C-alpha cells in the first residue's frame, strides 16, 4: 500500500509513522506533503529519504494535490497535525482511506480551531479528569469521521496544559503507527 502523509507542523507523528513503516512490509510512504514551506516535517522527510512536497491551500482546494497523489498511485492518506480542511472531492476520492490523529478524546474538544495547544489548554481549563488521543477516519467535517481508536490518560493531577500536551504526544507516537498499520494492511487483505 502506498501512503502519503500530510502535516503542517514539526512532524513528530509523521516521523514516528515513517520510522515504523520503514520496517513494515507492504506499506511504503511515498510522499510527505505540507502546506507550510517552513514546516519541520519537510526536513524530517528529507532526513528519512522520503519525497517531500510543499503545496499551497489553492492546490489543495483546486484538486491539484489530489491529482498529484493519484499520479503517485497513493492508496492511503495519513494526516499528522495537518491543519487545513480536506475538501469534499478529496474525501470522496479517498473514501475511508484517510486517517487523522487528534489530541483529545473526540467528540470532546474537536472542531474548527481546535488543534495543538488550543486543545490542551481547553482540556486543562475545563478541569477534565482524563484526556488522550483519537484516531479517526476523515470526512469533510472537522473531527467528525468514525473513530477507530482512542488512547486515554488520567490528567487529574496535571498542573499545566503543557504537561497534558507532552503526555498525549507520547500516546500518539505509541499508537498512531501501530493502529494505522493494522487498518492499512487489513484493507489490503480485503482487496485480495
Ligand atoms: C499532534 O498532537 C496532533 O494530534 C495535532 O497536532 C499535533 C502535531 O504534532 N493535530 C491536531 O490538532 C489536528 N486537529 P506533530 O507535528 O509533532 O506531529
């Protein structure tokens, strides 16, 4: 299965995915794309020897990125801290073939504007007893696709949003590669 990763930030999850899949038979990361030319994730792709691409919002919206992925025969798209909304046509072209990771227990603390530290600050301010991460399918509405996995942690004793962020990120690195691998390899078995 040929995988593209889309990310907007430092790309620690993208790096975890690239490392994991470099040892996974049947999964090849063929492209890492980012809408931010300065995003650390592009450098991480270069270091891993994976092709990288900077694209504009316009290229995402117009379908140019979609065409590029189709040309590369991409089967699955993994979002790893990607902050733009995925257009309807893109979702249709990759129906049930796009996964996202979100740093809260959806449906709590999801939706537009809820990303990165905004999520952890909101969780901390709401005095939540637990938080965690959610892996879900992507549809055209932010954070509303079917949930496939959630990892939980007790945050009741945590004293800052930064502490929540750091522990949730560890969970993300631990589970996103493994869960994505199982789902992708399963989809291949179902085709055969
Ligand atoms: C991750 O915590 C991811 O869950 C979050 O952005 C961070 C990216 O970190 N995604 C969202 O908030 C999406 N709504 P990374 O660049 O180090 O992987």
